[in-house]
C-alpha cells in the first residue's frame, strides 16, 4: 500500500512540476514586458528619441505608417487591419482632441512553428500528398504621436501570422 501511495505521490509531483514549468513565460514575452515599460516611460517624448530605440536597439521593422489630420471614429477604426485595430475606447481617449496624428506599427518576428496535414484512406494509405504549413510568430508595437510627441503605445507580445489577416505581412 505504501509503495503504491509513494508511486502515486511521485507521479503527481512530477505532473505538478511539469505543469508549472510549462506555464512560465517565454523569453519573448518577458522582453515584450520590457518594451511596454520603456514605452510608458517615454510618453510625451519626441519621435527622435522613441523611434531609434524601437528601430535600432530593439530591431523592429516598420510595417505601416498612417498620418491622420481629419478623422472620424469609423475611419480610424478601419485604418488598421483586424488584430491591431483601435478599440472604441482607445479611439475616444487617444483621438479626443483635434490635431495632427501619426500612427506607426512595428513588427518583429520572434519565431515560427510548422505543421503538416494530409489524408489517409480507410486502408491506411496516403490519399494526398502532405501539405506543410508554417505559422510565424511576431511581436508588434503600435505607436501614436500627436504633434511629434508620443501619446500612446501598445505592445502585442505574441501574434501569429494567421491573426494578421488582410495581406498585411509580406514575407521576404
């Protein structure tokens, strides 16, 4: 009885240890938290101080630039592709005052995962050739400048290429 209990408890402790290790944040997510903290400290700083940090030090690539002078809530909502659009609340708080706004979206590939699919007949034989899919994983940063000063930033720690629809990402 004691041996079975000991085996059960050791198995249970192994499962708990494995579960805890699998829940640890990845290095990319830890780094994205650093990006968020540094961007918060750079609020109301000029473009010349923010952009070199994002482009040169963090090695993000510019994905999209939008200059906004005259706008409506609907136009702003449709400005960016789904997944990185402004929410209704963000539109109300960020674009509350009229002025000249500049929206920049930066992207950085942080990894990829692959999978294959294929069909197997009732006899267990392959019916079609396997198809390989690669899903790329990215970190994204969206910056909003008003009168060339940073007023808003948002970091997506991990976003898959499948989430960035509408042909935004062009893989080189």
